[in-house]
C-alpha cells in the first residue's frame, strides 16, 4: 500500500518539477558554456534564478525548485525495494 502511494506521489511530483528543473539546468549550463567563450549573457542567469522577463519569481523560484528536488529524491529513494534478510530472526 505504501509503495503505491509513493509511486503516485513520485510521478505527480516529477511531472510538476520537470519544467523548472529543466529550465534551471539548461540556463545554468548555457551560461557557463558561453562564459568559457568570453560571452556574458546575463539574461541567462536571470532565467536561471527565476526572473522570466515579465514575471519575476525570484523570491519563490529557488526555494520551490529546491523543495521539489529534495522531495523527488526522497520519494525516489523510497521506491527502492527493501532488502530481505537471508536469516530472519
């Protein structure tokens, strides 16, 4: 019963978390790549931190993305099967 609820939670959570995590990873990676070539595209860092030009979500974006990431990791770890002891008590 717990496994089914955990799977449902994990699926729903990852569907919600995939877009902000994807935006954060792509914008941060592209910014680092362009910095290597001497280009300073500061607008990528703004997107990376949650400032989407007309909508500024910076105060909420980082904590929400962090919470979603930690919760997805924990729910994913709970999906691992429990090891059964060879020698039960």
